[in-house]
């Protein structure tokens, strides 16, 4: 399996939850960024393969929806013609980075395929756009 396809699946799932309403998870009126900010570590990290929260505390409706993450991941894989058995990991970490410019919503997607190859991509904003190393997000991305 190509790592880029798996990264795309991870991005789509993370972006869906980050938007506040997720058709994939059948969740409405959720705020992963609020949950991240209210957590002690200021992040919310989720393992989609197992449907568990690794760091932070998810709100009640989000936590209930995340229990279905393995099934949602399987469904997304099938729509991309990817065998879900070939996935070793899909984790996402949402956070709100604060600076003098304001707050920037970010999420990091880490995927690992059956051969142990891994890839981590960082995105900002809603919808999530790739955060390129050495480039600063535009002023419109800051809250």
C-alpha cells in the first residue's frame, strides 16, 4: 500500500472531526479543538485503529463517536481500495497553538503501513491545509 494514500485517509478522517460536524462519524456539534485546549496537555490525540484517546480528554459525544473509529477507518479504506489489514497505525493529534498573532488550530496525522514505513504530516486551519516546513501560515488562518 502506498503511504500517501494512507496519509490521505488519515487527513480526511481528522479534518472531518476537526470541522465540528462529521458525516463519516455521524457526529454533530463537536469541537475537538476545545477538548484539546481543556485537556491538561493541551492536545487531543486519538488512535483511529483502536478507537481510543491516547492523550487528552474527549467530550462525551466525541468519545462515543470515537468508539466507532475502527469501523469508520475500515469503511474509508474500502472506498479508497485499501486493505485495512495492511495498516499498523493511524493517529491524529489536534491542538491549538497560541502566539502573539492569536490561536492557530493544527492537527498532526501519523500513519504507518504494513512494512513499518511511517509518515507524519501537520495541517492547520479548518479545513486542514498542509503546514509546510519553513513556511508560516497566512494571517487569515489565525483566530
